[in-house]
C-alpha cells in the first residue's frame, strides 16, 4: 500500500491510497480500482526462496553498509578459520598461499593511521555495546559520533577507550536508552571520571544540546531484574509522573528516584522487596533510596504501612 498525497492523487475519486500489483506491473487506486501507472519495475530479486537457507545461497548481494566497520563493510573479508572439508584436504603449500593472501588482505584493509585508529575504536565500541546489550541503531549512532570526533580532531592526545565510551553514552542518551554512566564505565573498564570528562568535551565540541535522562525509562529494567509483577511497574510510573509534575525529580539522579518509586510501589502493594535488593539492582546505595523515599513521602500524599 502506498500513501503519498504530495505526489499521487487518483484523478477519478481523489484518493491518495494505492496498491502495486507487480504480477501485472500496475499501480491502481485502492478505492475505485483505476489503474494509475503501468509497466512498473520490480526492484526485488528475480529468484524465489522458500526458507532462510535458500535465501542465503541465492542472494548475490553483500551485507548492507554499516558505520560500525572502519571501511563501512565495502572491502572483502577473508575468514581466518578454515574448518570446512575443502580446507582440510588442501596441501601444505596451498595452505601457506592462502595464509599469505589472508595476511596481505588484512593489511590492505588498514593502510594508514586514521584507519588503524578507527579499527581499534570500532572494535572496542562493539565490545562495550555487546556487554551493555545495546541495539544496532545505538551502535550506529555511537560510530557516527566517533567518526565526527575524529574529523574534528579532538581524539588526538586522549584515550581512545574513554572517547569511545563517551560516544556510546551520548548515543544512549540520544536514543533514549536507559544506561547510566556507571554502567558504561563498568563495561568499558574506564574510570567514570575520565568518561565524564570526555563526554563533556563531546558536548562542548559537537553536541549543542542533548536530551536528559528520564527516570521512567529505568523502571522497566529494574522491575525485570527484580522479577516484580507488572502492577508494581505501573504504580511506580504513576508515582514518578506525579513527582515530575510537582518538580520533585529535578536535580536528582534518575536511577535513585526510579528505585525509590519502585520501593514505594512495593510497599503500597504489600510486596516484599527490600531496599538492599533494589539498591543492588539499581547500582545505588541504600542511603540514596531512603533519602529519595523520604522526599517523595513528604511531598506526595501516600498511606504507607511498613
């Protein structure tokens, strides 16, 4: 179904809804059936596949472009592990020849210092993103940020690992993925202070404004880690929304305020969940949860029995 009123409009009924019939190579109006266009070009493959194995064998195109590889996936990749039956039956001379081809092919992919830096940084980016469980779009955004930092020449003289971690943290905030600076520091084995310094440099140089972390985004993660029922998540979100409308969340850490709202929701629904368990899952201290809990209880009217 195609809907685009700026380019297409049925001359018969004025509809903007159309469908394409590639068997007849026609595009017709979905309302009155008038044929709008003929001799359409089918951009799909000319072969058919009935399962994923056939699709993989018959496909003749390579992988899509990706910014998480230094050459964007355009160069040829020769696997270093020859475990197939054909490779086992090769003579030693043939094996040595293929080994040399693999080695020179790897050297040709990385030809200068810029590509060597990018190769090391993107492999580190993939490792950290895998530990954090980040989706593909966040990895692509982080790769774009790191490439922009290299073009701006702010990487020189600084740690590659800290700049990669800062790019990942900024990409998480851009895509509204709930990851804290402590989690990024733990996954990258870089000090939180160093990542924060690189992140502030990134903000000053490339990112004029970035969306702050929202406490509500952390609640589903904490509820799943604590194996709490969905009613706790719903009530905790309600408490946080009420606190945000009253201005109680400004200047507070998003993870701490989210943990306190989950604790209040558990108490209100008589579900046993201690502050120690919530603090361990949220990676905050019990003192933080108690302080946020007391602030919310003073401002928001709840009847809590402990």
